[in-house]
C-alpha cells in the first residue's frame, strides 16, 4: 500500500525556487545561470562535478554534503508527522493529479513494462546508497476509485502549500494531507497493493538493489512514489528521426506494404498508421498488410526501420534520434540537426501498457512519453 511519510521539503516562501528539472535537461549556459542566480535551486545539490579526478563515491559524498548544508540552513525542513501529499500539475489544457507517499519495494506488487539497462541501474543504486535520499517520485497508476477521488476533491478545496508556475508555463500545486483525511486515504490504499509503473523503471530497480543491501533499514525499503488514477495518466509518443547519410531510401520502397498519401491536415493527431516526413513533405502511411497495430513502435521497426533502413537495434543505433511528439510540425528543427527522415506515431493505449506489464513483457525503446513529468527536489525521502 502507499504509505504516508515525513518529507523533507522547502517552506512556502521558497517552494517555487527549489524544485528543478533533471540536470541533463539544462544546457551548460542554463545550468550555470541557475547556479549563479538561485542559491535555493536543487541544482545546487545535484550539480555535476567538473573535477574529473573524483571517484563516483567522492562525487556522491559531495552531493550528500551539499544536501546536509541545505538542511542545516533550513532550506529543507522535515515534516513533524507523516503525511500524504496531493500534487497537481497544469500543462496547457491538461491537468494531472496524484497522491505522493512511499511504497515498500519488497511488498508492493508493481508491474513493469520496460527493461532496464543493468549498468545504469547499478550506478544509480550506488548513487542512492551513498547519498541516502530520493528526490523524485516514480509514477505509478491503478484503477479508479470513487472514495479516493472524493477525498482528493476535499483536499483541493483547502489552501495548498504552494501554487506557482515555472518558466516553461507549467503550473504546480501541492497540498499536505494529515489528520482525518490522511487516515481515510490510508484506509483506501490499504485495500490495494497492485500498481502499474508508468515512469521510473531505473529508479525502481535501483531502489530494490539498495533495499537488499540495507535490509536492516526500514526506510531504505521504501521508494518515493506518486500514484495516479489510470484515466488521468498522459501517454504521448516519441517521434523517430533518422540521419540518412550514406543510406539509400526511396518512398517507392513503401508502396508494396503501405498506401502513401500526402498529409494536408493539422498535427493534433496522427492520421493513418504512421506519418512520415521525407523530402520536405509529410505523408500518411496506412498499412495494407493487416498488421497488429497495438504497438506502433514495434510495427514501425518491423515494417520500415529494420527491413528498409537496416536499423536492427533502436536503442543503440546512432542514426536514430527521439523527440517528444507534439501537436505541431517539428521538421525544421530536425532538418537543422541533419535529420531528413521522420516518423510520427499514434500513442500506445493504457490498456496495451497494462496488458504488456501483466504478461511480463517489455515494450520497444521509447514506446511511451509519460506525463506528468515530476520535478526533482519538490520533496525528499531521506533514508539515511
């Protein structure tokens, strides 16, 4: 079950200054600007080290030392009693809401739909065990529950801990849930221990490794988690873009298996089975072969990327790049990067994601772009 916890978090007057995106999402210029001008940014804690002579352990110890400074300086303070948290994110016309708490990685039944990279999982486990804190929740979902929804609505009728917009025009609200509402939520969550992991597969796998290494620590068995109703999870696609240097590709190669029509409509949704950008134009591709359409990334690979372009491993092949699919034409940005061939895919349904996870299967790389994307440092689970 999802459990309440004592979070370390910033107070209201600093809450808008602390949370950050992942370090790799900032350019060098943006990162340096944040570090120079915002002493409260969580980037001050997790910033990458420039000294290449440091070992991983030395880097991780520096991160923990900087976190300790944040705590000593009162930037992060611990809640006095265990709470749940209700988080709401507004992105354009989309609103996402979820409950944040802790899951026991040994007891919770969490269904996965992706495989992790072992080297990456081990490195992050080393990081977690050394630093002793989690700063970003994994995202899980489950079936709708009217009692839970009613409780969340009651929480939203009260004043939030914080309510602000970030520079990318995304709104963030957070409520602490204690007292009787917390007890009622705990009762609702006690009736279910079955979850689907939407985002955070490497963090989940790494935390399980840490839990095994720190068996005597109850807090180390827990992972910071946001739970959402399955109807509220946002699933978008990744566009695939290919560098055609030294490759022969012609639209004529598609005609045996696809009906090919020039696209004239908007980019609000994908028309046909796939959309392809080639030679400066967008085309609608509709298979005439009776393919299984459940997993668009899979049939793109089986019908085009592998047989026509020789791309055997979509995870490792350097000719292919991925970008979050949006409701606009991104071809000019891709052409500027030397990427001449692009594909837009319909999103994978929540039903297929669940079916794959329950069967113990694994989706192809970059099958889903899950929203909401949660910020680091909004609250921490400190386990050592």
